[in-house]
C-alpha cells in the first residue's frame, strides 16, 4: 500500500529543471510555455510540402523569454510555471495523466460544467528517494474547507493493484482506461466531491493506447494521447492573443461584451496551451504542417519531428470564457469574439471558431523556454 511521506525538496531552480511536465488533475494537466519578445528572421530553403523535408526556418537573434507558462488540470485546473519539460509522443511529461470524472458515468468533468475547478492547484513534487519519483500534491482555496491530498507521481504496480481499474472514462467519443486514485489518509473522492458540489473521482490514466483521430492534413495519422481533448499538444502564438484582445476592444458594447474589457486582457492560459511561441505573427500556426524545436537552429534540425495535425476548435466551447484567476465565466469573451473572425478556419469544424493548433511529437525530446522553432513544412 502507498503511504504518503514528506519528500526531500531541492531548490526551486532544481525543481524547475526536473519538473518537466504538466499535471492535470481532473484534468489534463497542461503545461504552457510562453515565449515572448522574439525577433524573427526567415531563411527560406527549398519549398517542399511533404513531411520530413525542410521548409521555412524561424530562427531568433536573442532567443525566447518565458512569460507565464503554466500547467494545470485537464481542461480545468490552475497552472504551474515550467522552464523545461521532457516529452514523448503522447505529450509533455506528466501532462494529462490525471482526470476528474463523474462518479456514476465516469465522464470527464471540466470547468465548462464547474468553472471553479480552475482554482484547484496541482503541483508536482519530485523526490529522488521515493519509489514513486515524488507526488502530485493537490490543494484548494483557503476558504473552501477542503483538505489537500497527494497521490504517487508514478504509481507502482503494487499501488495500482489497490486502485479500482476502469475502462470507460468518457471524453467526447472516446472510452479510455484508468484507475480511481486513492489515498490511505484522505478520501480523494470525498474531498473533490465536496469542492465540486457533485460526486466525482480522480482518475489516473492506464496503459492502453488512446488513438488520435486522423485529420484532413494527416489521413494516415498514427498517434496516441492520454486525457487530452484529442491530441498530445496544443500550440499557440502569443501574437494571436494580441489579435484577440484587439478584436475584443473593437466590439465592446456588442453581444454582451462588457466595458471592463477596455482595460482587462484575455490571457493565453484561458486556452490551456502546451507550447506558446512568438515571432511568427498572429495565428502563424495555421500555416504549419511540421515543426521541430531545439536550443538553436542547428539543434532543431536534428530534433524530433512535430506534426501540426489540425486547427484547434475547442470541444468545450465555453471553457476559454472562464477566468483562470477567479473561476468566473464571462458571458461573451472570448468565444463570441472568436465566432466573428475565426469561424471556418478549421476545415473539419467549419461551424466552430478556431484558435491554436493540435500537434503530435513523433519521438521523445526536451523543450525549454528560449528554444527555437524550425518550421519544416507548410500547409
């Protein structure tokens, strides 16, 4: 049986170095890297739209700077800043490994249904002396009267034998395997249910692959994910947020857009991206088919291929309207604004607005704040 212990912590710099993932309680954990103030220079090599060939390179002269990266719960919990993360073809390390599910139906529960989920804080605490590699610690707002709890970061087979296996975690049209997490000293299900106001469990992803759907751009796609909406990564341009805010300000007073948006900004965390870049311009990722990421342009040339498989049309259409700071859903922003200027971008979801793109790494690698994106093939 797993017994919680007090791990030995290193410095925050060490945690930033080794905490290379995003966790997502209930939720897919999302780690979002934000890179800003990048100067862009382009060197166009021979144009070839086939995956695996060299296309447009996007080097920088002074690197990217981390702004406010975060990772959180599935589509729902508070984010945590990262400087570096390992990744596999299924996503960032520890990303979307946990999910909050309805206790009866086992359907994934998101902030679309319970907006205050964004106030739950998951944190990865590494411990090299632990047989589980550390813990995922979950805390709640001070006024919630909910006790914090933890679960093993990498539960062993012995731990999993004590957790109830399930094979029907439902997300959209997928039925996914998992285990209902337990803690010998605190009832995880009771604690989460009290905070959520409904009966729920915390699920941990099992080992069965969850196949990603093929896309128009990649009809023969072979990829798997965990508890993400559908694909391992969501990539997002920082300049896209600037464009969205400009559109919001131009529509104040229309369709219920409040005067407060004269001074408030839509933040990228509302979209729960994994990788945020800048230097390419608003919605530059719309035109990408394959990229690679590395410390410099030479390293990026040798880095694993990352397929940009489709535009992202949020399944939880109202989720970006939920403030990650307050857990309050806005009645209009940004979704109604996106409907005005981002409809029809995704050929597979012509009646939904699109922001960001889904991506699939083809191998294992490491991504760091300040890395360079090499755009290897265009749509």
